[in-house]
C-alpha cells in the first residue's frame, strides 16, 4: 500500500522557544501509506517537531512540504482542511463537551460530518459509541485517548499525527489503541507517530527516526532499528 | 402581596437587563479568561448612539414599529463593530502578555469610551424620548406591567433562548465552547480561534447594546458614566451565576434583579448596593465558582 510518492517532507527544520533552540536542523519524510515513528528520550523535541509540522509552532528556518504544497507558514487551523490531523500529546479532549460533540468538532472542516467515518470509528473504537452522550472529561484515560484518535480521523485526513497515544495507559489498553491505529493505517491513512513504547511503535511502523537533543541520530526501516544494538540499549531496555 | 408580585415584575425586568450585559462579560471571560471592563461603557455608548439615531432619523417623533426596529438594529450593529475594534486594538496585542496587562488595558479602554461619550454628548444627563414604545399599561390583578417592561422581558427571553440554542446546538456554538476549553486543541480541529473571538465580541456587544437601549427607554435619563454602575451589577451577576458559564449569567442576572427589587421594595433602594455585595460574598463563601460554575474538572 506504500507508494513512492512523498506525502510529508520536512527539510532542515529549526525550531526554538525564544532564545532556546530545540530542533536543530532535522530532515524527515513520510511516504503515502506509510507508518513512520519518531523515537527519542524525554525532552528530545518530538512534540516540538509534531507541533511545528501541524502549524501550532512556527519554525525559525527550514521548510515543511505537505501533499506537494509548502505549508511552512500556513496556520494550524488552515492545515487541517489540507488533509493533516494531529492528535496532541496529553489527549486534550474537550472535557465539558460530550464524546459525540468532540467527534463532531473533529469534523469541523467538513460541511457536515461523514456518517460512514463516524460508524467506522465506533466500529474500531466501540467504547466511544457506548459513551457517546457522556462528557469527555468524565471518560477514563484510555477512553479519552480513543476519543482523541477518533476525533482526529473525523476530518478524513491523509496524514494522521499521533503524539504518544499510549501514554499512561494499562498494557491491555495499549494493545487496543495500537490495534486501532493499525486498522486506521490499513484503511489508507498515512501515520506519523511518536511513542515512548518504542517496541510497539517499531512493530507497527515501516520506518523510524531517532531524535536526540533536537537532531536525528538514526533512521531506517523498522526491522533494522529493532535489531540495532544502539537502539535496543537506549530505547528497548535491552542490556548487552 | 401586591407589592411582592409588583417587585417580582420589576426585578425580572431589571434582572433581564443585567443578564443581557452579564452575558458579554461571561462569554469573553469563558474564551479569553479576561474581564472586559470596558463592556459596561459599551452599554452606555449604545444608549447615546441609539438616542442620536432615533432623534436624527425620526425627528418627526411618534411611535412606529419601523423606527424602533431600525434603532435597535443600527445601534446593535454599531456597538458590535466597536466591540470588535476594542478586541482588535486593546486586547489582541496582549493575548500572550501577562493577565494583568490586559486588565489594565480593559480599564483604560473603558475610560476612553466613557470620555468619548462625554466629549460627543456632553457631561449632562440626556433624556430619552418617551414615545419609542406606546405608554400602554397592563394591569393584571393589581400588578402593573408597562409595555416597555413587557418588551424588555419578551425580547430578552428570546435573545437568551436564541443564544442558548446557538451555543449548545450549532456547530459554530460548539466551536465556541471548544475554544473556551483549549485553544490549541481547537486549532487542531481546524477552528480559527480569532474568528471565534470576533464572534464572541459581536454577540456580547450586540446583547449589551440591546440592554443599553432598554435602559434608556425604561429609565429615560442617561449619563456618560452610567456604564460603570450597570457594568458592575452585571459583572456581579456573572460571578454569582459562575463566570464563564452562559446559563449562569442569565440566572445570576435574574437573581440579582429580583434581589435588588425586593430590597428596594421592602427596605430601601439606598441599601440595594450594600445588599448586592452581601449577596455576592455569601454566594462566593458557599459556592466559590458561582451558582452554576463548572463542576466537571478536565482530566489531565
Ligand atoms: N513552551 C515551551 N517553552 C520553552 N521550552 C519548551 C517549551 N516546550 C518544550 N520546551 C523544551 O523543548 C524541549 C523539547 O520538548 P518536547 O516537548 O518537544 O520534547 P519531547 O521529545 O516531546 O519530550 P517528552 O517525551 O517528554 O514528551 C525540552 O527541553 C522542553 O523543555
Ligand atoms: Mg512530547
């Protein structure tokens, strides 16, 4: 399903907060249909990278090309309708809106929400259907994460960006979440995912990048990274 | 009993006006976490602008439904534009500045509007004509309702129901609530936060404008500094109801209006303000987030 057309390309990206430089010149690309993961320790700059790609932060230099268009200076709210959707770190569901209203907000850029997409989401994340009238703030952490993912695909994106979807979840739920992401990817959505759970992420992904202190130190196809001793020691918790 | 029912009617009338104004405070606070201290002065500006529009376009006088509708629509539009400009120039540049800067800017903007009113219309009280509404009086078992009161109660109810439906049942209204909860997440949905803030200022200012016109028509005497008094009462109403909460502002306005009217009827209107703040303190002691304030906490 992966074709050779590049959907997202980030070139020589630099990002900072005021005087603090966080991303120091990274290059990465995602092909249409791929699942790509970015691994890295806490504070490496993964979230910063994703927020810059989706337009919430502006880069100091470098460029971001999405679907053949330069979106480096486009505002976040204008990027969604171009086919990119970002489920942010910490879920950020709208707590005083119902589950269903959260999903409708996910489809904000569409004239009306797509019934088939909604049914599909309820199908792969059935808990959301049970909870559709409940306020999102009263959902469990796992349910909120499912909602954050469901909400992100309501806009029918070409590229889905996920920032630590398994953060703070019990192993059973992590499995459910990864199953759902796999399902989404099989249905033709390209996925860029940041994860602490490096093993699960590499098993899901076609390729991966390793980000350290704002620079990409390793990249390759998932099997290579899974078998690399450096990666195993740093991110997969294996001792030599 | 008659005086009680009569004060209920009077209280609901003034309470509706407080509620209309309180909605402006609460919506801006809900979305921007900012107290728009200039809001009361927009209400005053509306009364003066409305008076000028009425007397200059309809100088022949006489009640005409067309005249009244024109005055309301024109004035609401003008005040909405002023509200949007206020946001654009006094608040937008300070969005990322410390909270206090925006508060100082709000107080300053209020003074600017107040002084502009004084420069344009003079420091003395202006009197609204008495013929905008018919002087019909309805007597229901000894309780008197004037046509003006009837209009205030009716139009305020319609506007508040419309606002409630807009916020809770429409896509745009849901987006307003989403922006109030988390602006970053709202942007990731494709929501233009600036546009939502503009809509908030348009709606809040237009509702304040309707209240300002009714204040002129109902009380007739208007002064350049009256925005302060009405603004303060409406602000208290918003806090009593739970600032940031739309039904809360409506509820707080009505409660405060009723409370004021009963104090004025049974004790003395001189005590109204003292009791207003006593009520505020009592509410805040028992319900620090206001009567309908948020109880559902967002899980982090
Ligand atoms: N708003 C901010 N202002 C200043 N510095 C920030 C801000 N946000 C992040 N940083 C800094 O930028 C660096 C990268 O942060 P970022 O959140 O991108 O890391 P991350 O790789 O996502 O980490 P984690 O795995 O903990 O989520 C950190 O040193 C962080 O302290
Ligand atoms: Mg992060």
